[in-house]
C-alpha cells in the first residue's frame, strides 16, 4: 500500500491523520513521513484497512478503541 491509499483509508474511517496517529499510539509526523517511503509498513496498512471497514459498518472506532 502506498501513502495515497493510506490517506484514503484514513479518510474512509472518518479520521484525520492526527486522530489516526493518536489512536494507534503514534505521532502525526510519523504518519506523514511515510509518504517518503515506497510502501507503508504492513501493520499500519492493515490497521487503516480495518478502521475503514469498521466505519463502513457504522462501528464507532474511537469508542471501540477506548473501551
């Protein structure tokens, strides 16, 4: 997955990059710095896909992860 697709998944999840980073325990700059790489790390890619799918199924990600 490239950075463009990562951003698309984050948007599909209804999150900003800052919110996404906070939810996964990362710094927003660490996420935006991924655009310099050829591919996003697999774990970050999987998380973004799963969050987008949760949102598509109308599951509140923030509430789910806080519990």
